[in-house]
């Protein structure tokens, strides 16, 4: 059975994450697009060969030919449109983050059994995560001590939603899902305590830089350093007793099929490289989502996994506002 997707938002990310990967797919196609500006929707549809352009989001939700919707609106619009789409009987694929906090999450968790909600975190399910999980489990380099992640980006476009806290702007909302999904897939998030720190000194009080930390009762830790206005960096570093495993440029496969290398430097001076073949994050993500919506196996974007990440994200952000440790509940 073919999955027909409708796009809520005529956006560049929708083109990269759904339209292009669906080209040539036997099981997934893009049926429709909707935008606040009907002209924008028509132009987007014409440019991408999409059969139907709707003049509004509700019109798309009423389209009986749409099985699932992909939401790529500003972050604060995710929660209300997830609920509206679910009430319309559509599966929902929402660009990360799923929502802004656990208050919004509570309503999403009440979505009926007949509808599935997916958070699109493109790194989920890549083979580097399985390789690190195995490395931790077999203790070939001793115990894992810490996971450190650094994410920096150039300045966002002026006037966009990222400069407005009421729209879910700020660097932490943009990067937390990448960090937390990696930690969740390799170490797990059970029993963590979270901390956060930011001056919230960006435009309108958004966070241009953010530091976050997690700790477990057994002494393991994880950290995130993120900011805008700097040279792009995307690195995960896993520190063991006897080695450090580093994955640099881990976001490169969002651009297309790109290989990645996990470089392990052992305490005895030896160096190992674990290579992963060229893979497109968005291409593999769309396959995984299609399989999950058809009743296949989970891969990291399903609602239960996303809910755990949102709980931690909420605690860390609350810590930054209240300047204290937050136990995740």
C-alpha cells in the first residue's frame, strides 16, 4: 500500500527531508502541499511536481487522499497542528523538536491508537549509533565515562522564528534532539539528572549559546555545547577508560549520501577508524518512517522515544531558567 504524504509548510526542509527522498520510491509519494500563502503553495507544488496545492492547512487535513502529514512549521506550531492532524485521522511526521515541553507533550500522548506520531530526527538509526552501542556493551575499551557533543552554526536568517522565543526560537531547541537522540540510542536516558546554562542574551531573549549536562547515579555524564554565530561544528565524543571515540561532522549526511568515520584513539597511542558507507540521513529516515507507519519496527523516531527526549529537554531548559539541577520525571 502506498503512503500518500501531505506537506504542512512549503519549506526548504520539506524539500530535503520528504520531496527529494520520495522521488522514485515505490511505497511513498507526496500528494499535496499547503502554505499560509496559497500562491507559495502553488509555486512549491509546480516546482516539485506535487499534484495538489491547498490554500490552507485545514484544507489539506480534509483531503481524503492524504494518509500522513509532514509538519515543518516553526517550533511552537508543532503541538497544535499535531493535534489537529491527529483529529483529522492523519499520521503525523513532525520535524524535530516534537514539541516545546512536557505540558505540550501530555496532549500529544493522548492521540488515539489509530494515528501514529513520529518525530523526525534524521540521525536516528544510522549505523554509527549501533557501533557505539556495541562498543559500550562489550567494554572493549573499558567503561564509558562521558559523552560530549558540540554543535555550532552560522548566524540564522534575520527576522526568522529562531530570533523569537514565543515561536520556539533559540539554539537549544534546534540542537537538543540531535544530542539527546544520540545519548538515548547509545547509553539510554533512564535515571538522568539534567542541568542547563544560558545567558538568554540573543534577540528578544533567545538563547544564542547553551550548555547542558546529564548525569547518572553510576558517575557517567553527558554534555552539550551549542551556539550560533560560529564556524560549523558537529562532533560527538565518547570517552572510555582506555580510548576516546570521536565522530566529526556527523550532520554531513543531511546534504546527501556522505560517508562517516568513527575515529578511536586508544590510550596506548593506537588509532582505529570505523568507516560507514555513504548514506543519506533523509533518505534512510523516510524509509524508516514509511516502514514504521506500515507497522514495522521502531528505529528511534517513534512517539515513546520522542517523549523521553522531550522530558529530558524540558528539565534541562527549566534548569537554565531556574539555575539548578532538575531530576527528569
